[in-house]
C-alpha cells in the first residue's frame, strides 16, 4: 500500500484499488482500480500518480481524467532487491538497489523522459551497508496547513486505521468487502 498527496487530496493505492480522501468534505471515495499482481512504489509526478507495478510495468493515474495510462517499461535488473520511484526537481527518478557482494550495494538512478516515453540511466552509486537503502517521506494535503501541527503516529493513541469510518464504502474487487482496514491482506 502506498499513500500520496495530490491536489489537496490523499490517495491510498494498493495492487487492487485506489481510494481518495477529500479533507474538505471528510469523505473517502473509490477512484480507480490498478488491478496488478504487485505494487512496489508510488509517487506524484506532473499531476499524476505514478505506480511501479509488476516489473517492468509503470502506470500513471490522472485524477482529472479518471484513467490509467501505461508508461514506458523500466529497465529490468534481475539482481535488483527493490525499486523506488520519486519526483525530484520536476524529474521522475527510478532508484534500484542491487546487492553486489555480501555488504556492498549498487543503487542505479534512472530518469524518465516523457517525450520519448523511456528511462535512461543517469548515475550509479556504490555503498557499503549491512541493510537496505530506504527513501521515505511524510505526506499530507497542503490545504491542511503546516505538518508541524500534526501529531505523529507514536503520539496518537486514538486507535488504529481499522477504527476509521469510510461511510460504508465498499468495493466489489475486495476479498472482504470492507474498506475499514488498510492492510494489504484485507484491502
């Protein structure tokens, strides 16, 4: 499951479906089905939600059009341990991590070229590490104001995400038919 913020709304996407939260109306709605076997990572790029799915598939969701579009396939590295997709300086970047030796990793950085609809390798970084490389961020819609006013998950004892009310939102694609849990097993 991945969470991204776009146009003052939160999007929660997994391999089966995507929900959109509008904080102004305090409502969740079903907004699209990814329908893939896997979802590795997601990010926002040029007002679209970019999802790295079943390798080498990358799909882009446009909330304004309400449709998915397939982008150029990412380069396949059979030794890659994970894939990260991020937006940085108005560029869409793909980071892949490969274990070369016992404690040495290579991180390849590819940049997406929207004009050619392909990915080009722009850099390789070699790091000695005993653990995985991780890219992480906190997301929140800008209409909610500064993130400094929000409590962290560790500070919040109001309950888990399973306690959230989704106004009876259901999806025929869901195994359980319940939208009250965000776990990938039940979602």
